[in-house]
C-alpha cells in the first residue's frame, strides 16, 4: 500500500502493523510480555547494543508492542517517529529534558494542566531548568519572553482547564525565528481533530491515558517527532550535534536526520537512547496493547464525544444557574474564531462552566450528579466531572490558579459517549439540588 496515501480511519486500524504478526501471523498486535530478546549471535548483539542497527533488546528501551504503537501514533500525527513512555507526565518531562539542561529555560503558556504547571514551576527549577509563563492569548508575549537560554516554546492545543486555544501557527513562527522548536501537548486535541505539525509544531506530546486509550484503563504517554526541525542550524542544541560518548561518538543529528530514508528521527532517537535508557519511565507492553486497541476507534469515539459536548454546552449556556460557559465550539466564545481555523471537526469534548453560587454551589452540584463520575481524569468513554481548583490545580496558590484560568466556581466536564438526553437530565437534576 506504499503507493497510496491512506486515510485517518484506515491508519488508526493498520498503521504500525502492515503485515500479520510473527510466526503465527496474528492479526491483532501481540502483547510481547517479555523483559528481553535473544540475540542471534555476538555480531547481532554488538550491532544492536551500539545502535548500528535497530532491533529488540530490552523492553525498557524497545519492545515490538511499543513499536507498533509508536509507528501508529507517528502516522496519525504526520510525524517521523515516536516514543512510548509510562505516562503523559513522563512524556512532557522527557520532551523538555531532551532539549534543555541546567541553566536553560523554556517559555510556556500559563494556561496548563496543573501537573505540567507544577513540573515547570517547581520540579524542573530544582535541576536548573526554569520556565517563563506568559498569557498565550497574544502570541507576541512568547517573543518578548524569549532569551538567549530559551530552548523551546510549550503550549497545549486546547488548554487545560481553561479550554483556550492558542494561535499555533503564529507561535510556531516566533519559535522558528528564534531558532527553537515548538512543543505542543495535543492530549485534548487528538490527532483526529488537529495535527499541530501542519501548523509548524516540531514535537507533540500526549497523555495516552486520555482519548488514545479512551476507556480509563491504562496510564501511558507518547512523544512524537515531527522530523521538521534542523537541530544543527542555530547552534543551540549541542546535545544533538556534538559527539555522543555513549554511542560511537556519533553526531546524532547527522546520523539520524534521514535514517534509512525515513526522514529526520533525531529527537525521538535521542529521547530513547538517553532518557528512556537512563531514567527508565518505560511503558508496560500490556498498556501499549490497550492503547493500540483504543486508537482503532479513536475517530468514531471522538465524533460522538464532540457531538454530545456541543449539545451539553448549548444547554448550559441557556441555563439560569450558569454564570458562563467556556467552550470554543460555541459561537459566542472568545476562541471560536481560532476553533474554526484549527478545529473544523469540533473543538473537543472537554469544557468548563461557572455555576452561580460559587464554590458551595459547585460542591452541591458535583455531589448531586448520578451519571457523571467525579474523579481526576478526562477523555473517558464515560462522562466525567471535576472541580479544578480542588483537584487538578489544588496544589497551586490562588494567584497561580487564576493565572492558569482556574476559578472557584469553575466546573470541568469531560463529555462521554452516553445518550445525550440522559446527560442533560443528570445535569438538570443536579442543578435542582444545588439551588
């Protein structure tokens, strides 16, 4: 099928496993639940250990089930390679550590998932990597914050929990004018709704735990290499261009910028050979198998998620107990114009609203829901609810919460694939309890 450009729905079922697998020709990707793989002989062992050729050695670094997942997400995002890791947080951490070291900094949108905000503001500074947070509504704020030590810009395709949309194309242009890459967390966007590489992003991270898995069963993360950044051009990334003492003194960029004719895979290879090898946030092969199953129905689920989300958001926008609704899919939303550009298939299925009565009313409303589950997750097939100021951003100060778009009256919905009439019934009966 190499002579045909396959569609998204075909790729989400077949990419990463073009032929039936193994000696028994299994149609589903098998779970290679093994720690290690047998070498053919000494020469085979030497070539794999020095990465003169790719192959399976030890599951912390590479595994056939992981490989199928990595190739599938790379195909769906339009990247050149990918790396599967143990969680979305690990994916974000590795993406930054692959670029920056002690004394460096990144510039990030302030509107972030609480765990990412904490990583950038508290944890990474302990290791000498600092972050400047900016209001992402004006792309020029990124330009103003860039300094000589800045190694990347970081945004979310759909902000969590503010559900804001950044003008990706403009931010990418600013990054490239300054010789640095743009890293995009596309967890809420999904490759079905948006492909950030098409707008200039260079690296994409996912919490595969969310829409990719889709059923709230597994924790995992993915890093996707866009293959569209020249790591040698600016001189800012010596880790990619200076001799690598751990691998044959290679210049990684020169060695992997068009490896096997498959495009530039330098970023993904460096993250695997250095960070996954040495720090070891490896994904379980069983979880990789579950993520492959989830990807097979991604577009089908997301279509229903979005359809339900629009109906629920419209209902809330007219409800007398609602102060405001933040959902770019609504015509009156401040990000609706950007949503039409970047999310023509729909602006996701996660959004927030403010309930009249503040925190006390929010507490009564959430505790009164029957179908929605109150928990710290999103993007499940089931509808979920959370109070961001208490849960996802509870570790932040009130000032930091407001900078991240979190308010006391704010409730976040992750709309599932149930009958939408039942969801609206559940919402209305909970509002009655919250009066």
